[in-house]
């Protein structure tokens, strides 16, 4: 059995029979910040998109259909700069708390790659790493794929027998992630009302990345696992977003009572794939077109599925969705992502401390009844039905 097969075997065994939450202290050497990656110049765009779509056989002429989003911004995705800023903010907060943990940053699809980050960490003597993925929710692309990235990085670097990578829990309902959305929605609704728009004529659209319906239905623990529950249509992925949106609207109404009259819904964006493949709906722009017929005069677009201003936020929301709102005669605002909001950065370091200290699950903060989410992913959660399961790291030893 290869080192990667051993790693996957252990991860599967841990997920099947181990505790959902690790409640004993673990002495980590460093943090591994895991990002998606993005091009940083026009010449990078097509090679980057080839990386994103590797294994699918998509020709370059098809990739150019997506490339224009990046070319519109000079071929530069904002995501790498944002992760550099997040890395610096995390380092500052860790130092403020007296936690001597360096932060290494690596990406799935562009330099710096995760394998290089793992090698850099090992060369510095840091071999027990705690992974922090830049995605808060449960699905293949936002959780399971990062665990596969970790396994591939260990194999590609030749360090599978030397380095271990654990992972913090999905943090969709951690107060540090949720609070910036509360602040943004409150300010947006209050601003519209102050300008004379009745609260009932303000609509709030919580937007997240659409994913294939089959992937959504397989997000979260599967039937047969004692922690499985009926998450409803869209699986844990949709349920988590809906739960966060409900928390946000309740908190906004508590601070600004007129917001209790504001209608809201969960919408999706950034769909790709063949038209014959079902993806989560409705699309944000389709809903915006319908809003005037529902009596809307203003819309607040909330990028609840994103932790920073990715290309999908800048293009699909700041460009296409705001243009759709203008065409519909609606006043519109896009609320902020958490980015490097101090509350969010502090929350991420709280997640690190949970694992360092082995904080009991009952003492971990969470804003919905779905949390706190698992430290150890379940055996069959977040399956990619097209590709099947690949080697994945982050099976955690209690």
C-alpha cells in the first residue's frame, strides 16, 4: 500500500469510527492557508483555466469564453492579493495572542501551489500542519476537494510519510464569519429606508456559487452515518446557506426593527457545465429581473457564499447582477464580504485555538443549529459523483 493509500485508509477509518470533533489538544507547528488561486496577468489566464478544468478535455477556445471575465480586469484575479492580505492579518492576530505559528499559503490552481507550501513548511521543520481552507461551507469543491488537494500536495512533495495535515471545521456559522454579513445587510437596509424606500420594498438576495444538484445532494454526512439528517433539497450545502441567511436577517431585525418586513431569499450564481446538467437555482440575475413585479424598489445583494471579493463576486455580482438591477429600474447595493474584517480574522484564529486546545464541541461558538460542524469529515460526505472519491488527507488522530 502506498503512503497516500495508507493516508486515505486512515482518513476513511477515522471518519467512519472516530469522533466528529477532536476534543484533545493537538500541538501544531504551523498553519496551512489553502486557496483556489488565480491568474496575475493576461498571459496567466488560459494556463490557469487549464489547471481549473484539468482532466475535462475542454479546448482553449471554450476556456476563452470564461477568460474574458479575467481579461476585463487586466488578467488579474483579486484572489491572490486577498490571500496575501489574509495571511498577513492572520499572522498579526496569531502574534497578538502569543501563538507562535507561522502561516504558509498555497493554492489549488496557481502559484504558490500547495505542494510548494508544504515543502517550505517541512524545510523549516514544521511537519504537523493545521489546514485553513478559504471556503466556509460543505460541498465537494468547498471542502472535500481541499482535502484531496492536501493529499496530492503530500504525494507531489514526497512528504506523505513526514508531514501531516489536519483541517479546521467548516466555519459557515461561526460568529466571526456571520457578523460581517449582519453588518452589511443592516447598513444596506437602513440606507435604503433612510432614503425613503419602504422596508417591504427592499429585497435581500443572499447569493452563493451554484453547484451541480447531484453534488449538493451529497454534501454533508450520508445515510447510514449516525450524524446524518435530512437536509432537504440541496443537501447540507443549501441548508447551511439558508441557516446563515436566517440568522443574518433575524439579527438585522433585532438591531433595526423595520428590517422585519424585508423579504429575502437564497439565490445562486456562476453556473457552469453543460445545459443538460442540473445545477442549483434560481439564478441571481433571473430573480433580479422578477423583483419589480413583486413590488421591489431596491435590492441588497449579499455574497454570503464568499469570504472575499473573488472574481465571481466582482464579475457575476458587481458587474452582471448590478447591471441587471439597473435594467430592472432597481436601486442596488452589493454588501461586503468578510475579507480581512478584524472580527472575521479573529474568528479564524478562534478556530485554530479550538484545535490547539481540544475545545469540547459544546463550548464551540456557532450561530445555527447545524453547527458546530465536524473536525473529521464523514466517510461519504461531499462526493463528486462524476469523478468519484480520490485520495484525501485530514483524517484526524484524536
